[in-house]
C-alpha cells in the first residue's frame, strides 16, 4: 500500500507535465512508433523545454511524414486517368466501344491539319466542311450497321435491336445578343454563324424531350485549339459513332450541337437556342469545354438536382459544389456556352471542362502533343455514360433550376449529392455532437484559445504578403508562376511562422502544456463549427467542407477522451486528463487533410495559371500569397495544438527556424528561378494597328500580368525596329485594343511606330519617300455610311441607318457615346442615360458587312454621331500570311516579331485598322 501511495504522489507531482508523446499505454500509437519509455522527463511544469531533441524531432517527423503520405496518396488518386482504348470494337466481346484513338484523329486534323479556326477565316470554313464530311460518313456507317443487324436477326428481335434515327442539320443564322463580362457590356451582332446539328432518336415518341450535348469547333485568335475545343468535338463524334450503331434510345432523344462560334462570345450557341427548330424540344444540356490540357475534366457548373444526380452515373466522377460556387463569384475570368442555354433557353444542365495545366490554354501550344494520355478516354466515357442514362432512364420533363444542392466526389471514386435541406439536418447533428463534446468535457475550448485560432488564420493570410514585398524589392515578381506548387514553397513557411507566432503569444503560461494543447484543439473544433453554422445560415452549399472539419475534430476529441480514460483505468498513466493523446492528431487530421489535399490540387491548378491572364494591374503576388496562406491554415489545423506540446521555448525556436529558412528559400529561388519558360509562357499580345484617321502605323505590344515584360522583351523589339517604345496605359486609352473588347481592360501596352521601319525596308520609292501617312496605302479600308437620316424637332430625336462595309476583315467593333433612344438590336433595350456603347460584329466565312438602325437625342439635325470603327484583318492566325500596304512588297512587320519570339512568350497577334466616322 505504501508503494502505491508513493506512486500516486509521484504522479501527482508530474500531473502538469505529461509525456509529450501522449500515453505510454501499450495501445498508444506513440508507444508503437517511438518507444516513449526511453525518454522520461523531469517533473517540471515547463518540462517541454527540456524535452530531448530526438523525442521532439521524432514526434514532428512522424506527424509530418503522415501528412506527407496523405498528400502523396491523394496526389496519385487525383491525377490518375483511365488507360486509353485504341480499338473501336472490343476484341473479346465484339461490342462497339469508346476509343481515344478515334478522338485524337479528329483533334489532330482540326488543330494541326487545319489549325487556327477563328470565326470568319478560311480555316473556319475548312473545319465546317471537314465535320460535315465526317458526320455524313458516320451516318452511312450507322446505316450499314443497321443493314447488317437486320440480316443477322429475326423479325421479332430485330424490332428490339433497331438502330436510332440519324438526322442532321446545318444552321446558318444571323442575330444579336447582349454579353456582360467583368462590368463591361458588349452588344453582339453576328451573321452567317454556323451550327452543325445531329440528332439520334427512336422516332417521334422520343423527339419531344431531348438532351443537348454541346461543343465548339472554332478557336480563339492565338491558338489551334486542340483541347479547347477540338477535344469536345472529337468526344461528341465518337459518342455519335458508338450510339448510332447500338440500339436506339428508349426514352429521350439526344441532340449533338457542333457550334461554330463560342470564342466570338457565344454567338453560335445563342443562334441555336433562340432560332433552331429543335430548341423547344431540348430539356437539358451537357456542355463540354476546356481551359487546360491535362488531368480529368471537372464538373464546375450544375443547376438542377436531376442533372446532378445523373452525373452520379459516370465512371470517373470529378466535381464539387465548391467549383460551382467559386465560378458563380466571377473570380474565374472565363465563361462558356452554358450561359446562353441557361439565359435564353431556360435550360438546366452540366458544364464540364478540362482545367489542369491551363498555362497552355488559348496559346499556340494547345496541341494534341500536350493533351495527356487518358484525358479523351476520361471525358469520353463520362460523357457517354451521361448520354446513355439521360436517353434511357432519366425523366427530362419539368426539370427545375436550383442552386440548393450539395454535391462532391469522394476522391474520384464515387459521387455524393443531397439537398441543402438535408445538409442543414446533417449540420445540425454535427453541431449537436460538437456541443455534446463540450458538455462531456471531451472538448474544452477557452476564449483565449479560440481567439488564437482566429488570429492564426489572419496571420496565415497576412504575413505571406511580407514575402511579396521582399520579392518585389528584389525585382522578382511572380516567382511562383512556373509551377502550381511553388507558391507553397515561397509563401508557406511565412504563413506557418505567423500561425505559430500567434500560438506562442497566446500560450497560457499558467496552464500546463497539455491544457494548452487540449484547449487549442478544442478551439479548432469550435472555430470550424462556428464557420459551419454561419455558412449553413447563409445557405452556402459548400459548407459541407466545414462540416467535415467540425465532425473530424469532434470525433478526435471523443477519441482522445477515451484514450485518456483507458490510460487512467489501466493505472499506467496517472497524469491529468487535460491533455491530448499523440494518436489523436492522426485521427483529427486523416479525413480533412486527405480531402483538402485532393481539393487543393484543383485549387492550385485553377488559380496559379489564371494569374497569367487577369491583368497587368492585378496584384497577383498578393492574391497568391493570401491563397497560399489559406491553404496552409486549412491543410491541417490540429497542428496549431501540436505546437504547444513541447512548450514555448521550442515553439519560439520553430518560428525563428521557419523565418530563417524562408529567407533562404526566397534568396535561392530569386537567383535560380524565372517566372516563365516554354511550357509556362508569358502571354503577349501584338497588334499592328493602322489608324486611318490620324495616319499612324503602330505596333502595340501588350501583356496581361504584372510579371517581367519591358526589360526582357520590349527592349529587344526596340532594338529590332530601331525605335523607342512608348508606354500606353489601358485605363487611359481604352480604345487601343477595341478589336478584342472587353478583354482589352486587362492589357497594358507599349507602342512602337512602325512607319520608319516600313520605309527603310520597302523597295517602293513612293512609300519610302512618302511625306504623308502610310495609311493612304491601306487596302480596302472598312467604311461606315449613313442612310435614311432624319431629325424630329419635336422630340429632338435623330434617326439613321448605319451601314458597314468591311471586305476581307473578319471582326469589327463600333464604339460611340450618345443617349440612345432605340435601335434595331432585339437583344436588349438601350441604356436609359447617356452611355458608352460597344457593338461587336462577327461573321462566319464570308461576311463583309452589317447594318444597324439607331435613334438618339440630338441638339439639332447637324448633331452627327461620331463612331470609331476597329476592324481585324483576315491574315495570320497560324498561317505565314500578313497584309501589306499597296505596293510595299513583302515587309513582314508581324512576321519579324513572330520569328524572333522567345520560347517563354506565347504570342497572340493580328492586324487591325481604326478610323472615325461622323454620321
């Protein structure tokens, strides 16, 4: 008895200083991994200061190793793709199957044999002809397959195995619509806009309800568009091959829309959904898009419960309401045809896109070579599964749009979806469990600890911005751009140091380290439970993430309570119950860290490349620093509690170590790393603009991010043309890049006068010795004229018809300032106040003019309307062509820029004219 009493007295003296590795029970993870018995500590309240370095190191190493293992496992799962299928027919079963090889054949022909398929160019026409030819061949193949089936089946079974009807249309339409983007309004007009439509159905009984699959075959100005969106086109053609040679759908028909004008601001999809004869039969849409070249495609927009549930049938689910909510904020500077189907067709549906490695998106490197193996198979099998379910099983009648659905995939293995009302019930249960943990004293949050979590979160967001200031002082902006993960290396240590520093300052010196640990871990639970409550109250569908963190923390705290109770019951550890068992950290981190790592890969894949195209004035370094801080905090919040395990002395040393290591990392990376390289290029825009009003011939060179530009690139062009470049602010000169309005708001330019260079290179003496402007030699300049001009003195309204003639020019933009009263555009009414208007016209090959009727408030009959017209030349776009002045010979101003382009630059280039007309 005396021995037992002495043992109790000894344990009572060390109650405030439990083993830093937790219980020494034979059930303890620490015992299994660390053999704690070898590391006994002196009985002191501040015992952690004397903890052997080996013990501290092993404790941190095992925890960090565990977290690293989770990251590696989720990385492997996240980026895995199915094995490409090469055969069109399964070699064993003889069944027709989806083949990646067939998709790549289409992709290569469109992106390499044809190339840049900009609306209005010959390449666009070539693509149209190619697709019609291929689809007609698929129709013939389906007919032959049907004949073979009839020859090998009986009359009875033949009816069950009937192949679908194969109908085809080519729509060429004119129209207009309003396009709002990033606070800018564009009035769109289009002519000769082409759509190619295929329908597979079982007959009239299926045709009343159709599912629409959409992709676009046109490309943006600077890209051959292999993944964006020849991949979507190839996937749809392969699905047509498969579905047209198997039994017809039994419930709903399926319509395939190959639209010829998405990059021109969604004109072709608008034409279909507002004017085609099938528009009223379409009940839902699946849109296939791309803004990257690798990895699985993601479901990033969905607006009905039925369509979200349909997505649950795909073999490789990859989507989350997080992406849906994020895209809805407008932070992702992109848009798709999905908008037109929702706004003008009142459709519900799914929007899916390839998004990884978007460094190559809308560049000359969007080629089949860089499209990852397995990607077409992934998108194809998912889309085919959707098409099969929606035509065979789904009820497409009465689909209601809603945003009150929670959905996410679980590590790409299966898909979960439930209503927001169900989410609120689940969250209430999770909140109740958190409260139960507090009542039962499993959770012991204090105001001090809870406040420390909040300030740690703020420190993680704010302190990395000091690194930005340091890098910018070295003249090294955007050092993180070349790899998605590099921002974590550059800004992560500062975020950690800030979080740990807050914990150091909030460490309660009156309490034991164990008490500090438990209160901090409990505060983590409280923090995420409060976030869960707030997100649930506001109806935020992505609140399921907070639910995961809250529930994991609660489960871990109950686990900790039981572990401590078992240790006391076994009379092995008589230390105070106010502490955290080492194994608790693994329980609390397992699911949140694994899931967030899986999501984090997507977050970085989206945002880091995006910073290369959101504007030269955007504070992208600070944006990425804040994003990185957020990632570091959310990655494993229980680490905040673990920092208290070895006392304030160790914690202080860790903060110092992180800061020193961080400075070293910044210095080393600033010496050896550059923001850009061949596969992570800087986006540069080149425009050879001839101002027919002022007589200037200027080369505009612009960039869309604040990274290095003038010194490494513009100075080379100055030497090349022997002319000093002049800086042009986009805010002060908004009309400089009207040809690509509204994206011109992101550009910042340097301008080089090309007149001296042209005069020095031409062999035409008239041009070489010209005293007047060289714009006098521009070929077939676009023109505006006014007809049917009238003025009503009673109302003060002046009316006119504006006619535009632009032979051999593809895109035109008319801008003017006035107080419009009415116009002939049916898309929307004019603004109620005097405003700036931009009317952008795009026409399919060949369109050489347009007209619009305007009526505006005028001070009198001679109060003419001044319109600035910008027109884009048809030459270029991947072909070695350039429009020269009449009689100048082959000067090749743009060609000179192209041939000397550095590898780390992705160049979008075109020639334009601009002139002003008073009508």
